[in-house]
C-alpha cells in the first residue's frame, strides 16, 4: 500500500517520540542525528509533541561554540498506555506511563476449554479494568490499549484470522472487545510485539537486522529488517513456528506434520520429556507452566533427565535458528517469551552450540544469540507501543479532519 504524506508524518512523529523515550533528556540536534530527519522537521515534530503534552522542555545544555541547546524529555504523566498479552494459557495486562514504566499489572488464567472468544474477551476486560483501578488512572488519560493475540491477525479489520492452538477462524476480536472496553483498541500479534519491544528497549536496540524468537506455547519469529519491523504483505511474516523441521514428524495444530513449534513450544518440550522418561515427576500433564518450571529447577539441580530434555529441545531449536541465520543474516537473534525466560542460560548455551553445528560460518560469525534482557513482559510492552502509535496517528487524523470532509472510518496504525 502506498504511504501518504500523513502516514509518513505519523511515522516520523512516532520515531521522534521513540528516541525521546529512549534517551531523555535530549536535544533537537541529537534527535535529528538519531532519526536522520532534518533539524527543521525535528523542530516541527517536537513542537507538535509539546502541544500534545507528550513531552516537556527540561532546560538547556552547553554546545561547543554556540548557543545552549534546549532539551526535551518525555512527559511521563502526560498519558497512560495499556498492553495486553493474550497467550494460550493466560492473559497478562500491564499499564504504562508515557515513559513506558509499568504502573500496574494484572493476570487472568486461561484454563483448558476456556478459549472461546467470549471467554477470552471477558478475561481481557477484567484485567484491563483491574490495572486502571490499581494505577488510579482516570479513564480519559488512557491513550489506547494494544492487544496482542496469537496467530494471524488482520490489523485493518481487527480480526483474529487464524489461531491454530484455539482453532479460531475469522474471529472479530476488536469488535467483541469494543463492547467491554471504552478505550481505543489496536490489535496485532506477539511476534510483532516482541520485536518492537526489543527494538525499543532490548537486545535489538540500535541493530539494523534482528530476529526475536518467541518461545511459549506457540513459537514464531519477530523480524526487524533494515531497522524497522517487517510485517509481510498480509501482516503474516514470522510464522517460522509452522515451517517444517521434521518430515512426517509430529502432528501440529495447524494440520501439518513436523512443524518447529511441535518440538520447541511448551507442549513440544513436554513431549520431549515424555519420550525420554514417561514417568518423570517433572511432567505435569495438562500444565505447561508447571512442567517448564519443574524442568528449570531440575536443570539447576543438575538432574540428568532435565539436562537431556533441554539438550534435545535445543537440538531442534538450534537447527531452526540456523535456518534463520543462513536466510536472514541478522546481527542478533533474541530468545524471548516465557519459556526462554524460565529455562534461561542452560537453554541459551545449548542453543548456541546447536546453531554452530548447522549454520554457515560467515553469517554465524556476524550473529549474536542472546536472551531477552527486558525485565517486564515483552509482549505487553510491545503491545503498548502499538497503542502509542495509534494515538499519534489519531492525532494526525483529527488534525486532517479540521481541513477535510469527515470520513466514516479512520484507518488503523501502520
């Protein structure tokens, strides 16, 4: 789709604010250098953000041989953002200030058999209401709610097109949420959310090309190419978890056999354990979180079965990541989401060794493989940035409406 001048202006406004959040306080000159925009453009965008009270003037710094430079910083109290992480087994919601500091959190469990759209929507609405109440934030201060849902998502229509682990097809999720949540809503999936979180605050910050491997119940790869988020033509890029790893292998929820997800997602890890030791006390049937937690504790206690499970999981994961390294030649591969966080360094070490066995030497030499350093939930953080992007776009649309005929519907953020 061709980008309009308004789209470009919104993207520039978003990028300037992103830099201010990352490096407050900062000067207009530093923003121009960081974004590649002209100083005049940056000055105009900074003026707009000041008018919106998203940033504030905070004094001056000396400059060599010239006038002192004015400094700006994010106005943390200028609004609130909510990030919603809908996963296969839980709903996690965080409320942030404009500096993307967490002010409140809420969790709701999604038990087996409780994945009908109306049930999930009810859990999301309850958690959103909870964080607003806990933070003591006025509803009018909430600029938007970013919602991450697993699977393939149509951001334009707000439809969860396909979530294989729940057998969702064409669920009008945003329309269902609108009935319960009064704030502006923006829908995407965890692959994009994790990638944005790493670009803003994590291991991909300052990197041009990065892959964020999302390891949870489901598996995928968020892609940042050329310094920006890569979505693909239908917002479906990154479905690496449904690429074939083993011909005629394990049956996947998507209907195919041998997908990456069936060997390295949480249910796949449980299957790896079951095949190694069917009676293992580490195995908690029907409880992914408890099983992965038990594995992590057992690895720390030098349990041989747990070590074998992690090594076997890393063998599959390393082969899949080697494909990404050979194909995309990224600067960094980040292991993210709850499974990676809980298995931690033991998994990382085994994955690095497995990737080294399969990846070509030249691209591997340029790639760093790390755990996500983000201390909060990266999906909620990334989802909150989608709400911020949407808020900035809506400002541009309101300004445009003052000089153009009204339209029946506004476009979503790009």
